[in-house]
């Protein structure tokens, strides 16, 4: 992609990183981390990013 036509997926990932991930990096409370299944960990940030990205990516 050229500078005049940014990659929409890259833009969505950049937004997710700056809005959801970076502000909470290494700042999660104990109750922000849970197990989906034995050995499968997920954070509230993971779920927030998924909730943001899923409809955005489907719309592309």
C-alpha cells in the first residue's frame, strides 16, 4: 500500500493498539485476567480489542 492509500487493516490494528492495548500494558488488575479454559488465559483488554475489531474487519 502506498502512503496515499493506507492499509485499512493496519489502521485498525494501530487504533486498537493505541486505544486499548498500550494504555493498559502492564497495568492490569488481578480481576482483568481470567481463564477461558484450563491453560487458556484472556484479559479484559483482549475482549475489548476483539469487540472493536470484529465488526470493523467484517465491514472491510
